[in-house]
C-alpha cells in the first residue's frame, strides 16, 4: 500500500513539474509577444495547446485580486502562480502524503 501511495506522489510531483515548465514557457512567450520581440501565431497547434491548458487557470486562482498584479504592460499573476506552483504546492502535497503514510 505504501508503494502505491509513493507512486501516486511521484506521478503527482512530476505532473506539477511538467505543468510548471509549460507555464514558464507560456509566460516567456507572452512577455516576448507583449514587447514585440516575437509574433505568436495562434493557429499553430502547439500554441493552441499551450493556450488551452493555461487559459482561465489564473482567473480561477486569483479572481478579482488579479487586477492588482498588473504593472504597466506586464501581468505578474502568471509569475506568482508559477511561484506558488513550484514552491508552495509541492510542500503541501509532501506534508499531505506524509500524513497519509503515518495513518497507514
């Protein structure tokens, strides 16, 4: 039973890492697009995929607080979400899984 819980934990942590990497790519691309360095082709399949898995997440996480995270042309809410995703969420899941393992 412990091996299965540990396996679920590892898969979940890898999923968080991959999703964090996707967010990092999307943040950099959107900033480069905002500053006119690159032009994003929204008909590209990879761009549509990135948009589909990132669209709306920030609005659900931050809600009305998101308006306060915009500085000039740069929206800092995706960066804050990435920080939470890479630092806070792994600690929460690690503690949760340790608690589950202690209960078993």
